[in-house]
């Protein structure tokens, strides 16, 4: 819990506003989103009027992004314990370990933004993260979900067939 609070405080220092929505630039630079991608997200009516994950098609005038998701939701076979190279690893960002498979991130024409109410300014929204690819539920071991809740059950169901790509060539 102390980590989350310190992380939250650090995020307060790295925020700005774009199209009336609060953004935290470090969350997007790690996923290679450009200012043009952020402009597309923050100005889109689905983000302006939405809450939670919002997935959009990237317009043709913007570069495609890379996605690290692998599994049926992106046209792959299910990832199982028998899938070559499947393992659990920590991504080094303070989160729980993730289910991973060796392989390079792949180009996608989808962009997802996660919108929540801004805890600092009432009535404003906060685009807490954005990344290339479709929406995916939080991972089952995420401590912010209550075990057995509908959200947790959805997460378990999704991640039993999915993994993240390491962005390294298969060995």
C-alpha cells in the first residue's frame, strides 16, 4: 500500500491537461504514444464522455503502435502452460508478476485509454494510461481487485488464455 501511495504522489508532479482531461505523461511515453496519439485520445468523444477503458481505431494519419498482448482477443491461439516459452516475470514497475511469452511486440491499429474521475479536481477526467492494442482486464494478481469479485472472475477468465510478449525474440 505504501508503494501505491508514493507512486500516486509522484504522479501528481508529472501531470498536465490536454483538451480538459488530466494526463500523466510518463504513462504514455513508456508505451510510445506521441503527442498526436494523446491529442486523438483526449479529444475523442468516447474518451471525453466515457469512463474506464476506451479502445479506438488509430486514424490513418497517425503511426500505428505496438501491442504486447497475445491470445485469442488478438487472433492468436490460447496461451497455455504448454505454450513454448510461457513463464511468469516481473516487469520491474512495482506490479505483480505477469504471464509472459517470448516474442516481439506487434503492430496494431488500436489504441486504448483508461479514464477515471480525477481525484484532485472534481468534474475533470484523468487519462491514467494509454497503450497500443485492445483493452484487457487487470491481471488476476492485481491487489486492487477483490478476489472472487465479478471483475476478478473476468480477469481470471481472460488471462488464462492470454499473456504479454517480452518484446524479445524467441530463444
